[in-house]
């Protein structure tokens, strides 16, 4: 996309004979699997410097899969061959050793300020969903610590049942002022009446259309979050405070 002799030369990407792709700058924006695998892509990317990783995380076998509602059909296949639950952590640990080659945790240390050889440094904006049913917010917090991200604070409304996760961003420096030029993580909340706190154990949330609706798509569908991404994904882009100093709420927030 960045190469003037690439997609910009194809009639499929032209209007009136002129390219509709701006080849001066390139950025990355991915959500869910695109946010997860986008972390690995960012670490090795020579062509872009800014990336938004939406509802992202890392450590598939160790953290993500058992905490995801998406894993149930795959778990049935795996556990039918290994019915002893006490063996499952060991099996997943062994799987992770192979998975590291295709998991952002194998690249996270080089994702931002310690780039791989012949690769530029990168800046990352992580927008995650509180209580995400598919990609655990705890896996996102681990990734943020590894890449050296700062945290948007206040992260959560501690007057609600979100107080249980008041240390979600423990050890991460808070963003001191805006616009912020570094990498950051920010949690978006859809509200206590809509999303329950996730299980503390290594279990997936339980979908309930009445009081525990999966917030996985909510951040990317929130205009303020899109506005923040737009300001970040531009030449000289920075992270802006679109939540006015308050915990970030999605467009479907229900108190």
C-alpha cells in the first residue's frame, strides 16, 4: 500500500485515473484477532509507526483461550482426548511454547521502544473493553506492561462494582498530560447494568442478554473512541483525552 508502484497503480484503487491511496504514510488499526495479531505485525513492521490494537491481548494458551467464550467448541475437542482437568494447564503450557512463534507475546518486548534490527520504533494505542467475553482484559494489561505503555486514568468508576479491578493497570505509569506522544492502554466500560465483572478464575464469562452482554465490539463502535483513533493515526498523531478526564464509557453505556 505504501509503494507507489504497488496497489496505487491498480485501476481498482483509482478514481478518475488517480490513486485514492495516500502513499505518504501508513498506519495499522485492528480489532479482536486483528488487535492480537496486530501486535506481532507492529513489532516487525518497517512501513508504519503507529498502530491501534483494539480489544487486544496476548498469551493465547496461557491466558486467552480458557477465558474466552470462543474457546468452548475447541475445548471440547482438546479435552475429549485429555479428560483429566489437572492436565489441562500443562497441556496448554506446552502448546504455548509452540504458539509463541505466532503470538504477540513472542514479540511484545520489541513492539515499541526496543525495535528489532532494521525496524523502526512504534507507538501503540490499546483500546480494550471492560469484561470482554472474547479477549480477556487481563491479557491486555499483561501486554501493556510488556510494551511499556502508559495508562489512561481514571480507568474505571470505582463507585461501582468495577472497584474490584481497581488495580487492573497496577505498575503502569499514568498519562500525566494530553496530548500524549507515547504508547497507552485505555479501558472502555459499557456499564455495570450491561456487563458484569469477569470471573477471577481461569474461566470465560457467561453470556446473558439481560445483564451480561459481551462488550467486545463496543469500543470500536463508540464515536469518541473513533475520534481518538483518528487523532492518533495521522502524521505526528498523538493520544488525546476524549473522555474529559473521566472513566471512558462506550456509546451503549448503561449504569
